C-alpha cells in the first residue's frame, strides 16, 4: 500500500510537463536564484532571476533530469526544473 502511494506521488510530481516556448513562473524561497551556464550547480552563474519572475521554457534535459533550459531576457541558461511552474503561487 505504501509503495503504491509513493509511486502515485512520484508520478504526480512528474506529471507537469512543459512545452517549448511556454512562459513559466520561478518559485523560490529566496530573493533570487542563479541562472547557470550549464546544468549543474557548480557551473558559472550567467545571471540572477528574481523569485516570481517569468522565464521561457526551451527544453528539459531528459526524463530523469532535474534541470531545464530556459530563456530569461536575452540570456539562455539552466534552472532546476523543480523551481518552475505554470501556477501563480506554489
């Protein structure tokens, strides 16, 4: 029973899929998050994105990856996909 519940919870978490060109809201617990040059937290920061800002989704990096390629203003970089949502509030 618990295993089934965990599988359903995980499937629900992965259910929100984004489309290329879709505008998404950045949700975070700080004032801003770093926009990275590569899809890992050790990469160079190319800009900062304010919490609540909109970014344009380009692509995710595969079924199990936790990063998304996005456009913020004129810059293209990577954010953790867990910070992105179509919702106004998360």
